[in-house]
């Protein structure tokens, strides 16, 4: 596929954005470390963290390096300091520390421009970095969530010094069902190439702020303003399609259930059981879960099976299935067969792991 190149000016290349890794959304200038770039800051973890979403030890500013089209997709590219993060296998996490030669934590956000929807497309993102025509590094960044950025793709990269780099982002087709405006889209592989200027001094000008007094407390830092890129958030319950018939929680995730009885989700007399899991505080979607459900009415079991991942502009990323009607008083059990397999930045790595079944009497 023909590469499309995104040229960046110095002014557009360094837009400072804050990233981190109730009533308890937290925003503070508690401790501004300015230009004190000690590796120990990025490697710290709150000592009193529990098995829930918590306020991280710090957050970093990031450098926005541009946006470009890639087929049906729109892609944003940015970086910050190297970061530790946690990968998930089943219900277990493994900390991934950054290495001494890592220079940046490179991040991409994939989204639909027309509907301002961030698109979790599974594990189908790869990044190739070249300088002067020579390959520097090629990786498949991890699908991950952070409190301030929400869902994105990221990993630590070692760049051999200041210079101009060609960063090619390749995208697979989407591996979830698409409804409405998304029907028939995101079916083809695509790629785009950014021309990225990098210097140690530019990176070292990024601000680090520490949360010395609140780190580890239940809560979350607020999501950042992503400029022209959309926030990775699912709709508030009142904005979901259909009628909200229940809400529950498991593993510190919130599950909102809606009964939808109109296209594009269903045709005819069926109903669509829409389950929207999200983080507390910031409504970040929780992709890469395996969910099943049992729905029981007075007449007996009306549905028992898997809930498939889907996406639609008004519903966002969710899980659902067509069922034979949804009525007030029905008993719904949502079983988490596998928790979100997304990697996590600090503040999310202890949550969304031990997830009991969610039982609801529908309204």
C-alpha cells in the first residue's frame, strides 16, 4: 500500500499534553518537578495501592507529533518519557520496566474523525521506525489504557540520538462488529508514515508532576484535553441508545446495561442486550474482555450465551447480543469469562482483574 507522509513543523510537533499513568477525579499541581528528570520518578509505584483504581504517583506531559489519515482510520502520534507498564495474561499482571537505553514511550491513538470515536482494533497495530532509510526498530505496541489518555497503543522505544525519523504506523482491519455508520468500514489494512523530529532536549522539557499526598488513594486523575483528537470515553448512561435497564459493578469496573429495540442493532421483534463496561470516574472503555450472559424471565431462560464485542458511534465500544425481548423484572447475570486483556499504566494495573459475576434485576 502506498505510504502517505505526514510532515510536521516544529510548532505543531510539540504540543504539551498531560498523561498519567466519585467525586474523586483528581487534579492538582501538588508537586511540580520542573526539569528534574530522574528515572526513579517514572519507576515508582504507590505503596498503599489497593485492588481498585487509584491516583498514580505522577503524570507526564507528552509531545504531540502529528495526525494523519490511514485508509478509513485517523492516527495520532505522540511520545513522552519511557514508562513502566503492566501486561495482562488471564487474571495475572506482569510489570514491564523500561530499559536503560529506552528514550521514549511512543503512543498512537486510532480514531474515526467523522464521529470522534476512538477505535480499539485489537492487537493489529505495528510501528516501524527508520532513520536515513535504515531500520531502527520495529514493534507491535501494546493495546493499553491510562487514566488520562484512555485506550491507546504504546511501548517504549530506543532511538539512537537526535534526528529525523520516519515512523510508519500499520493498522489491521477491525476485529469487532461494526454497527450503523461503521458498517462496511475499517475492513482493510492501512498505513501512514510520519516524519518525526526527535531531540533529547525536547523530551527533557516535558513536565513531570508528582502527587505526593494523594498517590494510592482511590480515585483517578482527570482525562487530558487531546486537542483535535477525541477522548477515549464511552457515553454516559443517559446518552446510550435504547433504555438503561440496570447498572452493576465488578472488579472496580462499572457495567451499564441498555435494552435497544431499533436498528442498527436489531431488526424486527428482537431486542439488543447492550452491556457497556467502563472504568469508574473517567468512563474509559474496557476492550478485549470475554463476557457471557444469562437472561431469565417468568417464562424461563430467554438467552444464554456469549456477548460479542461491537462498536457504534452512539454506543461506543460495548458487548452485546440479540435476545428474544427484555422486560422489567427479568434477571440478568453477566459473567466475566476473561477480564480486559489490555495492558495498563499505573493507577489501573490493580483493577479489572478479579471480576465476579454481575447479577441484576432489570428495571
